[in-house]
């Protein structure tokens, strides 16, 4: 079952790259409690993403945008 879900999901995804800019934005933000979540968030913004797939919405409680 998980393999089938991945097969359905993957063709509809684009994987965003992290850049120096997204890293630099995540570092000084005191609301970002987990650096990796901050990198993902700012990379998503930089790459024009409309959503972030996560198991825990609270990881992005600092978000200024609704995805």
C-alpha cells in the first residue's frame, strides 16, 4: 500500500532545492525552533511552492504563509 501511494504522489511533486539564501533566512529567525524545518520553509517560498508535505503542522508554526 505505501508503495502505491508513493507511485501516485511522486509524479505530482517537485522537490525544491535549498540555497544559501534560504539557509540565511532560517538561521536568524528566532521563531524557527528546528533549523531543518526553517530551511524547508524558506526553500518552499523561494521556489514558489504552494504546499509543504509534512507529518506535523506544528513544525511550521512560525509560517507567515498558508500553504
